[in-house]
C-alpha cells in the first residue's frame, strides 16, 4: 500500500515508435514499519492499515513479510512515500497497537498494468497541446472489435495506439480506426486494421437477442440500442411490423421474439444474409419473412402482399417455397420472395466471440456499460376489432382469410401452427431507419394501399392505417428543427403532416451523431389521402405535369428560335 491520493507521473517517451512495455516501470519510495507478530490481528482490523491491492503495483514495500532476523516481527506497508509524509494519526495508532515501532524506507514498482490507456497514449505523444488534445477519450466495442475514431493529428501514432488498446483490454481482439465519415450506400464505414486479427465476424447481444454479422460488410451501431428498444416497446404482440431498412435485424428479431409478425427488408445482400441467420439463431423464423429489395419497391408492394399472404402456417409456406414444381409461389412482382429454409447460410466461426450488452467504453477504467434488458411481452389489446390480437394455447386451429374472396383464392387455407398471437392482416408499423435519406422514400407510400381496394376488393374504410416511424438527421435541437422535419416529410408525402390534426404525430430526439448533427425519429399515421392516392411519387407527378406543360407549349423556358 502506498499513498494513493497522489498519483505518480508516468515517464514520458514522446515519439516512441515501438511499444516497449518495460519502459513504463518506475520505482517509487514507500515506508514500512516493523511490528510484533502478536499485534498483527489488531493492526489488520484497523482501517488505517487496510491493504488495497492495485493493479500493476509490485515490490516488497507492498507486502507483509516476516523480518529476516526475528521471526516474531513483521514488516507492514504504510500509506506514505516518506517518513515525513506519515500522518501523525497512523503513527499514534501504531504506537498504541504495537507498542514499539521501527519505520524504514522501502519502494514499490509501478508497471505497465498500473497506467491507464490514456496515460500511456499521452506519454508516447509529443508534448505540445495540439497533440495532447487529440487523445481519444473513448472507443466503441462491437463483439470483439474495438473501433476508434482518431483525429488527424493522431494518425502517425495509430498503430501504437491500437496496440496499447489491444494489450490493455482483455475482451478486445481487433482494433480498427474508422477511416472517414463518408459511408457507402449501405452505411458500412471503411476501416483500417490497427492491431489484432483481421477478423470482423462478431456476435453481439442486444435486447436479449444474439446478432452475428461481419462488421466490415454491414451496418451496426451499438449506440442505437435505446432506439431499437424504444420502438420495439411500442409494438404489441401480434402486430404486423415492417422494417424497410432492417440491417441485420435489431428491430426485426426482438419484435418477432415479442410475438410480432415481422416483414424485414434490406438492400444490402450481406445484411439480408445475416438477418436471416439472426432470425434462425434466435428461433423466430416462423413469424418473420425477409426481403432483399430496394426500400422504395418494398414499400409499394408490401401492404398488398402482407394482406394476400398472411402469416398462417409458416413451416408449410417454406415447404411450398422449396418445391420447384410450384413456380413463383409466394412471389408477387416487386418482391424478392419469402425467406426459404433451403438457402445456404453464411459461414459462422463456431468460436466467434460474444460480447454482452451495449459497449461504449472510456479509456481510464475500460468499463463496460451494461444497459440491456428486454421488456416483458405485454398482453394484447382485447378491444381491437379489425385486427384482433389474441393469445391462444390451442394448436391446429383452422384459420381462413377473413375476406371470402381472398380466402377462395388463397393458397394457404391451412392449419395454424402453435400460434402464440393471432397475426393481424394490416400492417401496424413501418420502421425506416436510414436517417440520411429515409425521408426521401416517403413518396413511395403514395397509392401503396390502392391494390387492397382495386385488386383485393376491400373497402377503403375497413383498412387500418399504419404508423410510420422514419429516422432523419437535422442540424439542431432548436424548435425550428421540428418544423423543418415536418416540412421535409410533408413535401415528400405530398400531404401536410400537422401534429394539431393527428394526435399520433411525434418527434423523438434520438442522439447527437456529430457536432450539429442530431438523429431524430418522426412518427405519424399514414394519411389515407396518401395511402390511397393515385400511384406515382410526388416527384413523378411534378415531372409529368412539367412534361404535359412542355407538350402543350406552356413551358416558357423552352423557346423556339
Ligand atoms: C442506418 S442502417 C439501419 C439498419 C438497422 N435498421 C439498424 O437500426 O441497425 C440503414 C440500412 O438501410 C439499408 N439500405 C440502404 N439503402 C437502402 C435501400 N434503398 N433500400 C433498402 N435498404 C437500404 C442499408 O443496407 C442499412 O442496412
């Protein structure tokens, strides 16, 4: 034990290029006292002499040892660096407990493990303020991969920083640096390996579900855990939920586990592949269908498809899909088809690591923030009429499509499996988490419910409208930000979203992504005027109006010479 209130300064090695751990060993003076062995019991009970073990501190000045010449005497460490530092209170207590006291100088060694990651990085960097200010204060963990977002000034030292991190944190096996803020269409950020193995197949637990994916091929952000949980908490068991940009399934899998029926889509084939794996390993395949389509096409076709091919008997559905003698089953134009059980799975390293819970880390203590707990499945709403959500314990109930026209045509008048919740026929929630551009997809909702009237023969008023939860970015959290989001969404929808007219409208401030860049979620009920509008986007309509005007010679920007 030594005086822990004064943290010794780490030795400095500015410009160190090869990591030399031994260089960080330093000896510091401490004092120790010789006391009779018979007094040890009393001394040990006294809080003034309580030993606190510290990582990385070694040496005889720290241990209780028997005196080499007199086996009835022991040396005990004292909380001071020099005799002069020794508090009078400690000396008095020693005199009282031991009767006679001999105090001598000793030393301890502070080694590599004693220093924090930040102290070590600071020690290897040039001492000017610019460099010292650039020291990263945190990193993010995804499975066994730690990712840093280093400032430009840190780049010459990036490999050394990577090695320091790898060495100091036992759970880290790979350290990468995010290369730039420009991400590709699939929101996968480019990264450079700094230390450890070139292996990005990770497993991550979120909302008590296990997600496996190749972090170099798909989008994942552990900082969205709360947002994933917030939306899943809004869903009720039995709800039909659509995720238009689903990634590897952080909404899809927990929603399905809760008893929702989920249609998940992602344009990135890697995301689709791992989302499928994740539904399998979390045992929710029976109430999930997956698609690998562009979000715009998907929005336009999914309401009709969900109604025409409701969740009834998923295992039979998959058997049908595997039969080559039944062409195009389960497919309608625009859809990429249902998840099929005979597709191959991505190779998964059986030894792939699993890191529990959200993982944003700060350097000094490398603490993991534990934050997850899945909400319990809540009972369904028994008052719902058009979309009954009921629990049932009776397997093998025959379920028919409620619309006799469709029931006659349906290929799935089959026995229900062991349903936990009876699925709804109409979509309850659309999720669109592509904050960079999801608002621009809103025009795809125009007319997307028309086929339910025109082709399925339903009357408009019987069709329930879904909630849309669409993520976006805005530069501030000022009041004006909300107005701007409403405006952008309204323009794309071709309909004014007005919280005064629609009580379901909300704006959730999700998180600060970068300076002056906030992530929001806008929620509203899809207006009937939009859902049943004539097909075609607002943009397309404008284009067509323009074309017509040109044809009629009304456009004054085209002039005959
Ligand atoms: C920000 S990520 C969100 C993923 C997931 N929902 C989550 O919360 O982690 C956006 C996803 O949209 C997908 N994406 C990008 N463009 C798309 C498009 N045109 N249609 C469908 N998905 C798209 C990307 O591949 C990516 O997985």
